[in-house]
C-alpha cells in the first residue's frame, strides 16, 4: 500500500474513533484519595525509585528523584508498603486525613555498615570526575565475556506472555459496556497505576521457545515449542507487531532499536554523552558486593531512560536494571515505558537472564494520564539453562520454522505449568467475556480499518482501499474507484481482489481482477493470477515491486499535483506468479506476463516507434517472464496465509530481478532487463537514523519508450519515496541507470539542544537523491513518440532539509521539506521549479 496517503487517512479514522471513546468518559471523576509523602534513608537523604504500594500491589507508584511520591487510591484505610532493594521493607497504616507522610528506611542487615552516598550532580560531571566511570569502564571491558558468551554452547527455554488492553477506563464506560455484568466484571479487572481506573484486556499471547547457541560457530537456533493466542482478530497483524516491539532491547549493546528509533543504552560506552550517572551506594549480599548506579538523561526530550542498575564487583556483570522513559521524551503516542531485566548466577560466576519485563502505555491525542489508551505488557521468563550441551554442528544447520497457523497448539494442561499467579488464566477469561460486546467490537472495527484501509460489507467480503476511492489526472479527470476483496481471517489461504474505476472526463471504465492461493505451507509456494485493463503512469518508478494492482495508480491520480498528468499508458495485461520460499526470508519468484500497451490519450501523448522495416506502430505487445530473488535477512515476518507483512527492523532488503521479453509467443520485442535494489535503515544512536536505498538496472536490446526506464518523477505535492520531486514525467529516459535515495532523520538530536525550540518537539532531517543514466543511439533511432529522449549523463540530484513532527500534543504527523535541484534542461519543453516546498503526512512515534 502507499504508506503516505494510507497512514494519513487511517490516522484520521483512528482520531475519530479515539474522540468517540473520549466522549464516553464521565466528566465527573469517581472520588479518589491521594496520599503524598517523601522517603528518606537513615541519613535523611531522599531515596528515589522506592516502591510504594498498597492492597497487595493493586495501587502503587514509585518515588521520584527527591524521594517524593503521590499515591492515588480508592481505599480510605489500609496499609502502605515501602520497599527497595538493599533496605528493610516498611509498612505503615494510613488514614484519609493524613496530609503528608514521611518515611525513613533502614538498610538491610547484610548491607555494608558504611554506605557511600554520592549526590546527583547539579551539572554534568566528566568521566574522570564521576565515581561511576571506573565501574562503567569495567562493564564495557567485560560485557563480551559475561553471560552466555562465557560458554561454548548453551540452550534454554524462553516463555513469553504478552497482554494488550485498553487502559484508563472509568466506571461509566465500563457500566455502558457490561451493563448487568458490570459488578461481576469489575472485580476481575486490574486497576491501572492511578488506582481509580481500569485496564481491559483485548489480546493475550503466550509462546514457549527452546533456544540453542554455539559461540564458536556463531550459530543460533530457535525452536517454537508451543503457542497460544486469544483476542480480537486484527487484520493488519498490529497486535503481533506490538508484541515484538521490545524484543530487541539488549542493554549491553551501545544502542538498541525501540519504536523504530535508536536509543542509547545506559551502559553504552558512549553513555556519558547522553546520561548523568550517580554511584548511589554499594550493597553486600550473599558475600558479594554490588554497586548501585543511577542514571538520568542529560537533556529533556532526548531518547534516553532514567533508572538504576546493580552490578557485581566480581566480574562486573549487571544483575538487575530498571529503566523508565520520561514523559518528556521526544516520542509521540508513548505515555510511558518501563523496563526491568534481572539475571541469576550460575556456577558462582556466570550471570544469565532470568526475567525481562516490558510495559508500554500509548495514547493518541496527548500524554494526559486520564485519557483512554492502549497498554502493552510483555514478560519473558528464562528457565532450564543447559551449558555446553555438546550439540553437533549439523544440529544448527537444520531449520525449524513456523509455517502455518496453529502449528504449535497445545492442550490446556500444558499451559498450567506456566501459570505463576493465575493472572494469564484470568486474562483469558476476561477476553472471552468481552469479545462479543458491541462497544469493544466497534474499537476492533476501527483498528482493522486503521491497519488495512478496508471495512467489512458482508461475511467474508470487504470494501476498499478507502484512500484510493477518489483521484484525478489530466486524462480521466476525476477518477472514482471502488474495490472489493475477500477476507475471513488474516491467515486466509485464498484471497481474491477486484476494482472498477471510472473517469468523469474520458467516460471510460477500468477494471482489474486477481486472486492468490497458497498451494503449500511447507515449502511455502504461492500462486497468484490476474487480469486488468487500466491506466498506469510508467514514469513513476524504476523497479516494479508492487504485488497488488490497487497500488498501481496512486502516483498518477493524487488530487494535489503540479501540472496535469497526461502521460498515462493504457495497459491490458494478464499474469501468473509463482513465489517459493526457499529459506527463511529468502524468496524466489517467477511471473510470466502478457501486456498490450498503448497511450491512454494518443492526442497529446504518443508511444509511437518504428520497426526494422520502417513501419510506424502506435502500440506494442510485450510477452515475457520476470524472475526475481528477494532476501530480507533478519526481518520479522507476520502472517501465514497468502498475505504476509515485513517488520520495520533495521535490516537490509535485497531484490534482484531479471525480465526476459520474447517474440516467439507473439511479443513484438526480444530483450532482457536486469535490475537490483538494496534498502536498509541504519541506526546511529543519539544522532538519529538513516534510510538508504541504492538501485541500478540495464535493458539489453532495442526497445521503445514503453519498455525503457524513465527516471521516476513525482509531480504531486506530497513527498513520495524513490522519486524526484522537481522533474516532470519522462524528462529523463534511460536504458541504463543508477539511483540512490538517502534520508537522515536526526530525531531531535539538533533541535532538542536549542533553547526554546526544544519545547516544540520538532525534528530535523536531510535528504539527498541522485540519478545517473544513459540511452543508446539504437533506442533513440526507433523513437517516434512526442517524448524526446534525454538521459542524466551527469548526475542529476535533489537535496532537501526539513522539519517533521509538526503538530500539537501527539498529533504530530506533518513533515515539510524545502527541496532544491541541480541544473537541467527539459528537452520536452515542460518547466519545473528549481526550488519548492513539499509536504508529507506520516503518523509516527
């Protein structure tokens, strides 16, 4: 799908849905009691990050950097518990009239008699001045030697529990939702951090895997053992994607990927540029000394965490780390993130992961804690470690992949052994109780529209995509389009598509039909076939990698454009496609195709050429086959049916495509076309991220305009990937080309450091696009179209600087670029600006 208009349209849908939910919120909040206080140690020094909770953790919070806390609860009486590692837990009775509570915690008996306390510096301390630096140096020196890296081979079991739910739900909303069942359901709902509102689970997933590794071979094998999912049927795999958001958080790396952005780890070797560190104390436990180090972001708005970690003085391995993302971080939709990781000791020297806990709180409009939002919590538990199991190299050469849904289902008796406190069982029961409620069904409906652009019209049939229902161009005038697709589940083995379009100016109907069938789950073999008669802008892309006909015409039909697009081709085509998954993330495809190509408006745009005998032709027949290799190493793949989605991981994507046109079946030309595209997102830590693409191709043989490689132009006023904004369609025509597209997003690195501007939460970026190409004299000689060929024999380039994250609250989806181009002369007489502003709409974190 075309990300630009799709995301903008779906963002509006999501906005309307959210406002509808907020309108249901009760204006008068239910009564609550707020207890405030401050926690100190024996020396009357404030204690940050102390756990403060009551009612067995039902209502809870933590102290801030000054030891202060605010606890919101509905309970008038009870007991508040104060706990922190290294200190004795304290419990006090409370009453409603208590205005301010002061609490003093004593160190545990096994804590060193002399506790070294270092106050948080008022200004940033350099490495040599900071007592924490010596300990961090040892962490950096030992991080490649700690944990599983200390053994030759290993294996362990990993249990994943992900819960996704709506949060900050008030009693009025719940009463409308559950009606007569309200009282019974309310007793089962977990409260959120305020203690007066609730979370409603809508999706839960459990997964058990067995992981094997060989450090000598550098090999790793992951075997899925069991999987269980319950919740709403999301069509765009959005819950699957959310459940994987935290999987790449490894604090031992200098940076880690979170929300498709690079975060600097608190234990990074470059951490002093991003964090302030405080060596708070040292703790003696089980005849082992641990250093307790706190860290804080140096600047507001930076993509950085605050928290603390314990590190052993024996081998300088981290034994526990707690991190939370500050609300002022320059991220949209993220109201809060909390991460905890703990490790256990094996053989008195090897520290291995024991438990990881990740929780994210997301909201649409703003970060106000009273607004309804989405809560995502994932807990990984690691058990059954085996060190040096002596597995043969052949074991790691075997591939064990999930290739179909429900492949790893287990009976309920299996999952009972993973129950820790009955929470998962209760969550499953709650989802079962609410899944048929109309209000929740409405939310699920908007989520599906948000992620796909289709909405249900009947059982198994959907209308869309909505964002292509209306467009315009110089040939059709106003273009109206209606599309349908079959859909039962996200993992359908068969799916069919159809669309019908009509132009108010040319008064012609255009249409397309296609279908997909998954012939085999293992090996994965996909069959696709389609026929169509529609208008296409051939000068809008180099390598055609689209698989759905719905995406063919966006660039030609957008309502806001520069000049009229009259250079459209009418293509009648039929094709068959076979796609084979040869290995993980490696696909091979074959696509035989028949195409009849002519101008959609011969009066103003001609595709004419002469043949070997000098005869003039106005159309051509192209018959051939495309063969491609697609490799996306490391990327997550979602779905097991005819449609799959790739995750946006910072890994490369490589596509090699060869097309052979032949005349022996009735085609007009024998020719060969070879193309290669390489894409990758590169994370640079605190300085941002770069999206990089390189593409090259060559056409062998003598062919007319319709089979050549025009440098892709973009005459619409919206930024579009892999195109040039300040040239016209067919300004450059090549048979050999190379092009690169580079965009660097600073993600606030520059503007967060400028006084006053940092409050605006803007982000800067820089883009560079360039193309080079040639055209052979033989191809020029047969041209009889009204397009004169010109190739960018010197590099043509465009560069731009821009601002993104423009808006207010969380509604920051606007990007504006100022674009300049190099000099060139349009041989076709069409003018183009040398400088222009372009806009994009992209809701993003």
